[in-house]
């Protein structure tokens, strides 16, 4: 596989961008490929290689790359200008659609990234309750802001820096941690801190420490414990929103949060974040209330039209049914390949997410840390040679899109078998 141009670009980038990249997980060792363009299920690099893409920009592209309907909608908006700094009709329409799909969301605000959404949701939970502490799950990732950069998953864990330098201890002294899938630990810590605890924030399905599924009734127990102790529950559905179901993990598992954060798919591939929830809480957001939140690019027409068109497309084309079937076919095919190999690995999946674990399927972050991330990286490179692009970390999930074909599935399963045997 020829990667000369990518290698050269990375050498230059290292002098200009910290780690050579604009976001840590992209800094694949020894160097990442540089993308020239992407279409449907394929991504093409600057050296002319083509890969079936399961990274899909870390989740937003559920319709695949450059979906023509979304592209057309963006192009139409471009003709009308792309930033106004005034309200637009589309934010009302999109808000109506989201509040219809998410029972727990009565009001919402559009922001620019998932990080911004969780930051504001946490501030709002603190403002609403008048309490300072928050409780997060070990290994979850809610974006790169101070309060949640403790035992953070994803790129932070990949690069061995789950607790960031530059975050004053004072800023995280109110951030408590609990292992995922441990009802007793959660109950204990919530009860003990109930007078100071504003919220529990969690990814209902963990997607940043590999893929970690909630055990049966875990989320219902989480809801019960938070309700009984009068603590707000924030579901970070930046990955699971519009994916597990149109109404996210909350619809899939039948559990309602007080506040919800959305992103990724919600922007159809353009930057977006959304936080929303019960009216009495959301009305505390400025200017209707005292919890401040603002942004020049918030609710920008391009992100809104790309997201709105994507969600409508998902609804009108039975997208989730199709991507879930495709994912199941890939996962079952890979499970057979794993069984035929002598490698200590396993696979997990749900909806359009899957993860090949080098080790046992994890139940929490401590388990995930036992996975063989070096072996995963070898596997990643072997797959690239076979024209398959998985996200370059054991702690990321693979995503499947509407554009992935049966042929893609067959090629992928076969390539996984070949690569496992080479390890
Ligand atoms: C669950 C979750 N929350 C929040 C974020 C942060 O979103 P963004 O990268 O748009 O800031 C991410 C990003 O991967 C995420 O996976």
C-alpha cells in the first residue's frame, strides 16, 4: 500500500499542529492517512487508496458520505447565505421535530458541538438544583471541557491522558466517578451526596471506551435512583441519538432523562450540539432565565438544514432498519471469523455500532483498560492494507451507514478473517 504523500503531509503537520492533528484520536501511529475525498461508504486518500469506512467521522454520517439529498439541501441554503445572527424558521421546525421524537425534551437549545451541549447541560443542572457536584461514569467521554476531563474515554484514554493537565484540581473536585453497570455503587454514591449532587451524566450506551452496553434494567435502576434522590439525570445521547431509535437510547430502553444532549447525526455531518429537556429546567437558560449560554454560530442555517434533512431522510427511508440489519450481518460474520481464529478477541454490537475487542467484552472502563490496544493497532493497519478503515483506537466504536452495501459487508468480513489470521 502506497502512503508516501500522507507520510509527507504528516511530517509537515507535526511542525505546525500539536501531534500533527486537529483532534487527538486522529494521530495514528506511525502516521495517519490524509483524505482526498469520500463518497457513500468509501473514503479515498491522497495516495489514491480506497477504504470502506467504518469510522464515518466518528458517528455523524449515518447516511454515508456526501448523501445527495443532504448535499442538495446544503447547496440550496448556501444560495441564501450561510450565517445571519438572527432567528430562522428552520430552528422552530427542527425543534418541533426533535420534541416530537424525544418525549423527555420539551424545550431545547441548538449549540455547535457535543462538548458545548454537555457543558451547558451540566451548568443548567447546577443552576436548577443550586448544587455543585456532578457524577459521571468512569471512561465516559462528554467532550473536552474541564468538569468532565476525569477518567475520560476515547482519545484521552488512547493517548494515556484520561485526566488532563491544565485542569485545576479545584475545577474537578466536584466531579465524582462511578463504574458503569454497577447499580449498588451508583446508589451508594448518589445517596451519600444527594444534598450536594446536581446531576448524574452518562452515555446510556458507552461509546468511548470501546462499545459497552448497559446490562438488563441498569438504565431503569439509574432512573429510579436519581429520581428517588431528587438528582437530575442527563443522558448524553451525542452518539446514540437518532441511532438506537429516532428517539435515541431513551426510546430504545424506555427510560426518560431530565436533560438530554444530542450531536453528531443531529447535524448531518456539519457541527452541531443540542441540549434539551423538561420545560421548567430549560426555562432557566438565558435570556428566559439566569443560566448563561450563548454562541455566534449556534443554530447556524447550514448545520440545521443538514441535520434536519438527515433526520427526515432517516424517518422517510427506514434508514435505521437497514443500517441495523447491515450491522448485524457484519457482526455475525466477524463473530464467525473470531471463532475460527485462535485470537483472544470478541465482538459487541447494537443498532449501527460495533466493536472488535482484543480481550473479553467489557462491562465497564476497568475491563476496557485490560484490552490489548497494541494488538488492536496491528489489526487496524492490517485492515487498512485490505481496504477497510476502522477507527484507529480500541476505545472507539465502528459505525455503519445506509450507504454500506452487501458487497461491503462480504469484503469486510472476509478481510477481518484474513487480518485476524495474520496477527
Ligand atoms: C458521548 C459524547 N458526548 C460528547 C461528545 C463531544 O462531542 P463533540 O466532539 O461534538 O464536541 C462526544 C464526542 O465524541 C461523545 O461521543
